[in-house]
C-alpha cells in the first residue's frame, strides 16, 4: 500500500504503509508530496554512482528548490520567484509547493531532513560512524522525527505529548531500519552501531567490517533491538490521539516496526548475514494486532 514512486525517484521497498487508502482523502496529496520530497533527497544522498562531492552539490541544489517552493507558495507577491523549478525535480517541488501553500508545512522540519541527508553523505565519505547513542539519536531527530511531526501538523494534532510520542515512534522506526540492514549498510560504508555500544559489548571493528556474526555482535544487535522496542512503546499510545482512519494507518506503522523486530529475533539477531522482510501473512498478523491496540 505504498505510494508509487514518482518519475524522478527510484522505486523502493517499504516496510510500512505510506499514504494508503486509510489516510483521509484530502491529505493523501500532501502526504505523498512529503514522501516524494524525502525519498528523492535520500536517493540523491545514497543511490547511483555519484561522488560525495557531486551528491553534496546536488543536495545543495535540491535545498535551493525547497526555498523556491516556499517562496512560490507565499501569499506575498513580492516573494514570488522569477525562475521556474529545476526540471530534474519539477514533479517533486510543484507538488510540495501546493502542500506548502495549502497546509503551511513547517519549513524547519523539511530543512532538518536535508541536513540529515547531507550528514549521511559526509559520514559515508569519511567512513565515519557515531560516537555514542546520543549522537545517533540526534541524527534520528533530523532524519526521521520531522516526518512524524509533518504528518501530525496535517492531522491538526499539535500538543506536546503527541509530538513526543511521534518522535519516539519515528526514532524507533529509524533504529529498526538500522538494525535490520547492517548487511546492506556496512558494505556501503554506513556504520550505525555507536562506538560506545561496540565497546560495551566487546565488539571488534574488523568483525563488523567483515560481516562476521560473532557472539558479541549477536548480543549487541539483541540489545539494540530491545532498545528500539522500548522506544516504540514510549510512543505507541499516539495511535489513540490521531483522528479517524489516519490513526488506523499509524497502528499498522507501529505494528510493522514491531513485526520487523520479531523477525530479527527470529533470525537470532544475525542481521549481518540476512535482512528480514515482511510477507503477506505478516501483514495479516499486523492488521489483527492493530485491531487490539
């Protein structure tokens, strides 16, 4: 039930529903616009054969298009840009401009997403990881949490507790992606296990780089999975605050994340060797569990 990829974006496997029929009809267009904005930026940071310098240049140009969209959506004619959108991303930013104009999306959240993609490129270029959990969570604050806050803005949910719960869900989903994907990320020079966590479990860097599933690495992955599950639990009550069908979609998102964690446990935490995926029977189980949240 994912949004089809735009002509400017690469198709992607998604664990979680995006702008499905459960979303209110009048919000599907802005939700899809946000998704395609973030997905295309992620592709600029991660896909293809571009050099780091080329990726950073493309992201800077992409950010300029975000500024264009915001100016174009402004009600003040004096702020209207005189230049057309970049043809490479016209479909993305024409749709985003409409969402900005109709829903006054908070611009800092969109810039936070781009900041996170720039950080990804720089850390990949430098083969750099994260020093500790605090640094990793700060990355999640910019790479994942803005999406939840943007959706809450569209749903008209703005209280502080809901925002905290949304942040917990989005951070958990980001961490779940990290812990299911080391077999893919590490060969691409993306290192998400914090160095302090590796030290705590006596994990040796060469074993990680070689994708050797040692007992120490297995214990580390299990601990990371436990922490991601606990983080998700901190936000799960948000499903009762989001109105209508959107709340049911959020239930499926939460259950999708929890199901992936179960899959990782079913692999005995050996995600350096295999990536867990969801199948049709998993979605039926997620739907059943969503009914009882």
